[in-house]
C-alpha cells in the first residue's frame, strides 16, 4: 500500500510543496543540531570546572541535559523527515 502525503496535486504544486517542506525540515535540522551541539559543549565545559565549583556542577549539568534532550529529539526527527523527502525532491 502506498501512503501519500496530503498535498495539493496539479500544475507542479505537489513538487513545489514537497520541496518547500524539505527545505523547512532541513533548516530545522540544521538549527536544532547546532543548538544541541552548543548545549553538549556547555555540558562538557561545566564538567571541566567541577574542581572549582564542586557539587554545584551537578544541578548545572542536569539543567543542560534537560535542555539538550528535546533539542536532540527535534534534530533527529527533522533529519528523518529530510531523509524521507530527499528522493522525492530530486
């Protein structure tokens, strides 16, 4: 069974909508991936300062981890959308 996306068909509208949806998901993938990498760097930076800050590092790292997880989920989800739409764009 072939599943179709609910897009308008006719006069190239389907291809144009697929292309724009692909571009939007790629931009979302790029932005959320950049945010996830920045948060991961901050997490590692907080770990390196554990000798100065002591136990204060643990709540800081938990906060960064809680912010990193949704960014990573969005990044992986938008990457999956990009991968599924890539054959239809070309």
